[in-house]
C-alpha cells in the first residue's frame, strides 16, 4: 500500500450493505476514498480505469458473473490488488474455495465492525484473513498474522525466517520454488494452488523485495538468505 490516500473498491449489489461498510471503514480510516460498484461489469471497469486501488471488497454473488469465476478472473488479471470476499455465506467449503482461487480474505457479513476493520487492516498489511470458525477457534487477526491456503488454513504468526525476509510463509515457499527455476504452473502444481494465485503471490513478493522480475527476486532472496546466515 502506498503512502497516499487509501483507496478501497466496494463491490456489492445492495446499496444498504455498501453504505454500512463504507461507514465502518470511514470510522477506522480518516483518509480513505471508497469507490462503489453494484455489478461485476462495473467492478471490472473500475479496476481497468483505476490502477491505484489498495483493496477490493467483493460480494460473493455479484450480478453479471457465475460462481467463483469472477473472483478468479479478477485475481488473475489484477494480482497487485488484494481481493477480500464479503458474503452472507459462511460454510467452510465456500471459504476455502475462495481462498484457493486467489482471494486474501473472507469477511462474513455477520462480522462486527471491529472484526471487519481488523480483517481489513490485516489484509492491507499483507496477511490473509480467515473467519475464526474455519480455523476452529476464536482467533483475532493482527498485522503479523497470516493464513496458509493449504488444507490446514491455520492463522498464525509469520515464521521468523520468513518474517526476516519480509515475506509470508507461503510467499517464502513460492520464492524457494522460483529460486529452483520452476515456472508458475509448476509452482501451482507443487503447492496445490492455481496459476493465478501463484501470479498474485509473485507480484506481492516483487513488491515486498523491491524488485521488478523473477531474476531480481531470486538474486535478492539469495543475498538476504546469505546475510541472515552470516548474522
């Protein structure tokens, strides 16, 4: 996220929901601009028109798209934009499916304002928010918390070695496979992810490491590992 004004795209076909979420967000962030859309096509257009969106809050069932196709398309096309799904659906299978196709958070519409703002803060800090009932416990999100998109979906503190590198544990796994020369498709198969999700992680790795391509990322990662080993 840049140091400029926070920009959040709020996509939901119900004006009342958009209004309520907007109010909650504005109570938590003084300097925020919220862009609202009410259909999938409007959402795509907003993303195409504005490259400075810091977060997309996307209703699971938007007019103009079927199933999870829209989420996957957005995550693959705009990997630099974190996507958090907001929905009345709370079943574990749906939540896991959404996270597996690239979303970095799932916020039930029954969540309290404090939980909603904490989840948003976690996502903006580079983490992944998973509802407590999916984790099997009452877990409160924090800036250093992250959720794996593996079968365990555990929300835990970032591992020390990964944190020292400035990435999440999942991003470290992707980095290690990048360093071994694997393609996005091979990394996806190895980690049980979709290529779109790998592309999303790769984009965020580049941003975290301050690089612009795979070669630079691998070189930076290798140097950081050497520096840590010497420390």
